[in-house]
C-alpha cells in the first residue's frame, strides 16, 4: 500500500512539473516598438509634475487593440478624476482641522458632497503602450491578447477649477454666519496648494 501511495505522489509531481513546463507566456509585439517606458514601471499610480497630474491605467485580456485602449482609457479617466477629488478633499480636511480642530463637520460635509457632485472632463491620454501576449498550455488552445498601459493626464488648472467650483457651491449653501468660515478656509486651502506646488 505504501508503494502505491509513493507512486501516486511521484506521478502527481511529474504531472504538475509537466504542466508548469508546458505553460508559456511571451510578448510577441510591442506598440510602439520600444522597451517599456519608465512611466509604466513607476511605483506610483498617481503622480504630478509642474503642470499636470498623471495616472497610469492598465488592462489586459482583450483581443483587439482599439478595444483594449478604450477600456484602459475609460478606467484611467474615472480613476484620475477620483484622485483629483481625493486630493482636494484631503487638502480641505487638513486646513479645516488646522483652523477649527475638525469641529466644522457641517461645512466639511457640504464641501465634500459638492466635490463629489462635480464632473471632471479635462483628462486626456498622454501616452499609450501595448504588448501583444501569446499564451499557450499543453492542453489548451493557444491564446493571443493585448496588455495595455495608458498614461492619463489632467491639468492642474482642472484641479483648481474643480476646487474653486466646490468652494463657491459650498458658500452658496451656507448661512451668512458660516460664510466667513468657508472664506478663511478657502484662503488657507490655496496657501497649502501653492506651498505644495511651488
């Protein structure tokens, strides 16, 4: 009986080894024909330079180039807008905490709801990079698909426009007694923004 068990174990190991050896994934084409751009390997998905914010989107598994680019771009466009909104809300929260110790929760809630309600449309594709992948296994038909990397950018002017709109909408909803608070918070918000970007 022990011999039977040993043979079964050895057979299983050999089968798994055979499967592992027969599974192959290789890149058969790059578009454009160049090594991976540095932004593809950036450890951050979201970063900025002097004028723009950037977001790297990735998708894989589709069989057509245009479909792959469309899916990756749509995903990146949504995510970069979310990132912009998060940046605005985080900066507002930091300033609000410094000014009031976080007690102006009513104003904060209104501001965040206004930011969430704004549709950001200024994003655009900065670069794209595709890899055509060929995947094959011992027992399955060979499969070819694309892996797509999209670098989406949005101008800091769009960030500024979104923040200004949120402050304006918030002020319009507040009573006169609270408008002085949001006015001071807005001043401090832009001071923080300028410190971070200059």
